[in-house]
C-alpha cells in the first residue's frame, strides 16, 4: 500500500501533545496559563482544540515546556495505564497530579521507544498470554507452565531480568518520584511488553515486583478482575519459590535462617516467611512470632544482606545500536525522538546511565 507523503505545512498542531507535555513537566493547566500570561479559559480551549493557534504560541509552549516545536505535532496514540492499574490500591492513594505526571512521562518514553525500535531488530516476544479459565484459576499451575515453557531449571532463578529480556520483554529502570509505585507494565499494540521498574527499590523487591508485573502481562490482559493483585503475588511466589523445591528449606525457621535463605533464593526475608506460612510449613503462631521479631529488629523497613540489583541490558543495547552502530549524534537522535538535545543527552547519551542509577 502506498503511503501519503506529508509536507511540513500539512502538519497540524496536536492539543493532546500539549497536555502530555504540560503534565510531563508536572504543570497544571493554571500553572502553564500563568507562565504564558493568559487566563486558564483560553488555554483550556487550546487543549480542547476549540480555537486556532499561531506559530508564535507554539514557540512559547516549546520554550516553557522544554520540548522542540515538532513535539507538538506528533500524532502518536496516547494510552492509559492498563488493566493492572484498575484495582491497585497503592495507585489510588497517590495524588491525581502525580499520577498524571507519571502517565505523561511513560507515554513519552513509550513513544520514544517506538521510534527507536523502527531501526533495531530484537528477539520475538515469547511471553504467553493465558486465560485463567483454561487453568481452572489455578495460578500456581500457570507459574509452573511459564517456568517449563522458558526451560527454567529447578531452584532459584539466577537472573529474572535476563530471562524476561531473552523472551522479548523490555525492562526500563524508572524514577517514579514516589515510593508508592513499585512498577508499571504495559502491553500495547505493535510493541513488546514494557516493564517500568522503580530504580529506588532494593534488589529483592525489584525481582518480586518484576515477577508480579510479568504475572499481569501473562494473566490479566483478557481477564482484569478485583483479585488481580493477589493473583499476581501468588504467581510470583510460585514462580520465584516453587513449592515443591522450597518446602524443605522452610522448616525450622529462625531469623538467621531466613537471612541465609534470602541470599540463596534472592527474595526478601518477608517473602520467605509468608511463603512458609502459606505452604503450612510453619504455624500461624510461629509466623506472628518471627514477624514481630523482624519488626523489632527494624527489618520491616530495611532488611539486612542486600540482594544485588539486576541490571537490565536490552534497553541500553537498543540505545547503543544508535550511538555506536548507526552512528547517531545527540542532535540527530534528538530530532528522531522529538526531544531537546540536552534532554536527549541526559537520558540516552550519558554513558552507562542506566547502570549507574540502579547500582
């Protein structure tokens, strides 16, 4: 099919990009109106596409928001978070303005990644999408099936990030600016599954969170439901700590034993303790006693023996293709991504930036 060639003069200002640009900079409509020296009603009509806009005004938007003029003419689809956010209580506790900022920033990062993937080949996606009904709602069997499909050997998973990337997922370390969000996963048309992971969390929590988001991608694209968070936790527990293999380790538990198991299984002491209780390897009384002891030691907020953070590599490899193999300069990549050069350098040209921020 032939594609219509569009001249620069044919491009139309996209008010949705103004909204996304404003929200990505954590500005309200009133904030931007004040900086422009106009009333909010005027700006509201611009964002609602109810009045024409001049090139001079677009230049002002560009100067204030720090995006090139071309940014406001993009026609990419704007997406919401997705099914996994419908029943997540943590999200509901976050101020609307903060969620709007995160939503806008993730949309922009996703748009940039879409452009980057046009000239880069990555492996095919091999992350299955299952219907819970096909497994009689047995979450543990789904986790076992995924481990089998991916040929994961028995015992602890050595590097969860590598396994997900080897099967086509893209993990993006991200600073959400709030401890209330562990991660957000996106499954969108014409893109591999995306996992935005909070860079400020310890290694054990990042692994469990990543497994939790993987569960949403696998189980909840077709069947979002109020039990999704609990189901994702059940998947993660079985995926990272298979019942058949971990049971012998969970007997005669003590604080010292939990710390030793943490190093071996690369999950938190709290997750191990809960797993022992859920599998009936300790009594409810033992569970409460050990949990209270961990709390008194301060382990509820910060556990000892940190698990090294896994370093995702696929996202950085995509960037490196442009920088090293295709020879893009920061200026050229900025034009491709519709970013200012300074911001492009900060995100994509700061050597090993992704490695630094998560170590």
